[in-house]
């Protein structure tokens, strides 16, 4: 039980450092990367808390959260690159021709 508590505390400290990077990041991509890191650390924290409480079914919640984190990061990056979430890469190829 003590190892799980120490691990949870270490994850919370690393989330705080990633939050500081998200606030102080010089570019938007630094902020996106730190937000993705916070999401990944949250998945780890959910898994650790699940094992601390004897509820391994929290792993299902952690998997769903990790998928949402991944899809959200891809959506934000696409928005920053193309300015919209509609359409695909074919819009940029037509402009080059």
C-alpha cells in the first residue's frame, strides 16, 4: 500500500510540473504536448488509485480516458494546422495543383 501511495504522489508531482509547462510554454505546441502528458499521467494515476482501492476495473476507465486523450490531441493538432476540423488532406492537395 505504501508503494502505491508514493507512486501516486510522484505522479501528482509530475502532473504539477507538466501543468507549469502548459502555463509557461512559449509555443502552442509546447502547451499541447504538456496537456497530452497530463492526460497520460492521469491515466497512470487512475490505474494506481484503482489498485490502491482493490478495484482493478478502474483500468477500463483508464483505457477509455487514454483513447479520449489521444483523439483530443489529434483533433487539436489538426485544428492548429488546418484551421478547421472539417475536410481532410485533399483540401491542401488541390491548392498545390
